[in-house]
C-alpha cells in the first residue's frame, strides 16, 4: 500500500521508499521520511497531498506519494 491509498487522518508507518533518484531519497530523508517513521495524510487534493511527519507538514505530489510504501 502507498500513501496514495492511505486514509486521511490515519497514522501509518513508512515501510519503504521506492525511487531511483538519489537526490529525492536524500531530500525525503532530510524531511524525516524514512523506513520506520510514522506518517499521516492530513489532506488530499487532485494532484497532491499534505502529510505530517515529525510534527511538520509537507505538500507532496501524487508521484512522490506513490513511491512511499506504508
């Protein structure tokens, strides 16, 4: 299951991040988005979603949300 399929307001644990882009992996890691970390989808729009990681909120697009397995 990925973040695209997640229910709004429910906390999940990140299992894996599937991307071939090392810069993207480093960026997500700097946000605190890595395996074992809790993540919550706060809201969802047509092309993006807002997630909560470590008491901070980030707006990510659906392609990036699809790369995050929960």
